């Protein structure tokens, strides 16, 4: 059995996978309501790292109960970790010194980026006493690995997502570290993405109710891990997600650079270049609508209701950006806005459809940027979950971009478990680990809907252009 953790900002998910068959034997998540994100000032977003660890403990206990209820005893051979990217955990000798500054926090925009390096520079400038107490900085997944093993370590892929790695020279990004006046000794030593990263300590085993000595053999940021989970490993292959944030992640054999930093290159799990497009306001917009507009409906019922409104939502248009600065907009301040609302025409069905269309439009906008930089996005692989459960979202995206979308029954925690199998040597290659991956649905463009969909997108783009120019 292989155990995978996916440390998200909404919840921690965990799965146990049969290493031989690829079958998911048990899966769960915690907390059952969305994990709290603290915003002590506008644009700030923080979480307590111990909340992630406590959620991982609860998940593990539930997995054990599920396995035992089905007549199986947990026999974990390796553990893998996927995690929310770009977060900053400032570690003292034994524990985090302050709440983690997570991925959607906007305070580091003035430093020229909004990644981990910029967040650390903000702490250096605004919390100097705190900065001087830091022993090491970790990413969220590094923190969980520390709680499991007692070792503060990271990966080259992790350093690259924080802008601490020079991908051209395959070494520390000394120029960026110097520009931000940071101390390079705060960076943790690296371990391989796949391979022995430490073993489960007696204390961690006691808390998790597992056996001490289990090897931790894989860790990766959620988007490289999602790509791995979908078998996206080679040049021209593309993975996508539609969780709290939305991501399109393309793999390239060549270095890619966007001088405007609308999309960003990182080291993929296999050492190639991963090109990341991130839209902050995706699932969070859908969750906001459910809380405030459709609290009497499930997400599936919201999808059904939205389908009663026509393509283009009869002129109702949303600009969906309302969850911090958006990289694809060059970190310009942007908020969600509603345009064309007619009190005599529009209902909540129109509003939900307009939201799902607007998210698809934001994806398409970013994909056009990626295409201009040479990335191919005509075939997208995604997990069958979150926003990809919305027929309107996925069909709008497919029709507008002329892309086929292949949907698979997998997720980040399952991918992390299989990644652990690669790291411990159960699978000889990443391709071998995902041979049992099964497609559950396929979405193809609808040419007869192209004109109406394109017109709605053009209207959306006009509002977006006006909004961003006025900032």
C-alpha cells in the first residue's frame, strides 16, 4: 500500500493506493468544511501550518478506519506528499514562527513577484525581528515532510517555484537572492523529488497510528504533482485543474520565459520545464456563489440550474478576479465585477452560468498567452472533479479554445501515493506508475456553439480590458 497526502488550502486530502493494481483503497479529506484562511489586512492570506498537520493526522486515522472496515490492515510501504505551491513557512528550531503566507497572498507584489522569495523579502523588511529568528524556510509540503521525518529539507523543484533556483544554470538563483537582500543559508538542503527523503519518526508514527520507519519517497507542488497524476510528462502535454485556483500546466523540453511574468516556468518533477498559468479566482468564486446565492443547492444542482440559461447568459458578464493579485494580469489589482445585469431578465441561473463562463474565459485568456510563448494547449488532461464537473465550464473552455479535454478519475493525493511508489522503486518509471489510469470522460469542441461562445468571450475581454486599464 502507498499513502499520499495532498496539502491544499481548502482541506488536506489523503488516499491509500494498492501499489500493484493502482486501485484507490481508501480516500478522505479534512476538515469537512473549508479550512480557514486568515486575512489580517486586505490582500493578505495566511494559514497556521499546524492546522495542515492536524488535518493530516485526522485523515490518516480515518483512512485506517476505512481500511479496517473493509477487512484490510494498513501496510504502508511509502509516503508521498503534494502541496499548495509558493507558500512561506518560517521555521524556528522546532516549529513555525508565524502563520504561513500562502499562495494567494498579494503582499509581495511590490517586490516584483508574488512567489516565496518575495514573501520572504516582505518578512525581512516588515518583520525584521521575526526574520532574524528564522532557522530555515520551508514550503507547505516541506513542513509536512518535516513533521513526518524531523528533517528540514526541500527539492530543486520546490526551490524553483519560490524563484530561488536558476533554471538556466541549474544552481541557486543568486541574483534574485541578492536583489531581495536575503540570506541564502535560510534555504533548506535539497533531496530528490523521487527517492528517500527521510523516514517516519517514532513521534510522527505515534500521532498517525502508523509504523515508524516508513520511507517518505516523493514530494512535489500541487501542479507538478497534478501533471504527474495525469501522466503529463513530455513536451506538448498539458494538465489542468479547477480547484480553489485554476491552473493550466504545460510541459516543455525547452526553457520558456515570459518577460511580463504572466505565466511562469518551474522545474517539473522529471527535470523538464513546467509552464504554469494560475488563475486565483476559480473554485473560490463558485463557493462564494453557493454560500451567498445558492445555499439551498448542491454544486451539482447549481450546474443543472445554470444549464437553463443560454450561452452568453443573455448579456450578463462577470470578471471573476477577486482573490488577490492575478499573475496573468501582471499582478494588477483586480476585483470581481458584474456587468450587464438586468433586473427584469436575469436570475441566479444566469449568474451561475455567467460565473462558470467567466472562469472558462479566464482560462482561455491565459492559454492564449501560453500559445504566444510557444506552448501547445490543444489537448488538456484534467481530473474529473471540482470545476471540471461543471458541463458549462468545460464545454465553454473546449469550444472557445478548440481543445479536447480528457478527464480522469484521479486527484492529487492519489498522484502523491503513486509518486511515492516511483520513489521507493515499486514502479520503474513515472509512465509505469500511471499505466492503470483510466479516462472517464472526454469533451470536444462544439462548432455550432462557437459563434455565440466567441461573442460572449469578446464581450468579457472588452470589460476586462477596460477594468485593468482604469487601475
